[in-house]
């Protein structure tokens, strides 16, 4: 009987260790702040651990965990939507999470992009993060956000339009491999 529990614990630990960097990146892009991202991932994994038998048996455990994270994030910030801006450090730049091999972290204009992303409304930010950073399909993003595909399309389009309107940011973005 204990062997089954140990096997589930090992499976959960393996999942957690393997997905931690990606979950942290998603949480950071949702929250805009490293400590809040760490708290969000930790709270998400606490909830997932309790239900690991169900989560581990799901067709796509990572999508299940992502959905839990988005729901937790939405609950925490539903009342404070207007205050949903990333905190700045002393130099005025958004604090960042460094991840080895992360091409976004290597970009010179990452600070400007993260600052602009932090100013989007929560739903637009979620749609942009899930579609363009997590590279989810519209259907997967809709499932993760708990909304329709049309809502994802609308929020992503509005979010991208706002990001493109940021002075100087549009010049640094490549479209389809070209500047």
C-alpha cells in the first residue's frame, strides 16, 4: 500500500522538477513579479499534489496544471485588476526571472517588452502569454482560460495591438522571421 503512494510521490516529483522552469516562466509572465510567480507556482503545485492521482491520469497533465495556475491567478487578481502592473526595481526596470537557454531573456529589449506586457489587462495578458510564449493553440488557450476560442482570439488580438502601439517596441519585434 505504501509502495503505491511512494510511486505517486516519485511521479509527482519527477513531473514537478521537469516542469518547474516552464511553470515559473508562465507564472512570471502572468504575475510580472518573481516572488509572486514563485508563490503562484507553489500554490498550484500544492493543489495539484493533493489531486495527483486524478492529474497524473489526465490526458495532458501539463495542461491540467496550467489551468489550475490560471484559475488561481485569476482568483487572486479579480478584485485588483487595475493594480495589475509589475513592480519595478530601483532602476525602473521590471524584475525578471532568468532561465538558462531562454531566448527571451537574451533579448536586449526584454525589459521594455515585459513592462508593456505588465500593463495589459489580465485577460489580454493571459491570452498573449498562452498563445505566444507558451505556443498553445487557440483551443488549448481557451481551455486553460476557461473561455471560448473567440474570447481568446479577441483578447490576444487586442493585447498584441496594444503591445504594437508601444513606442519603440514595435520596431524590435520580428514578424514571421523579418523585422
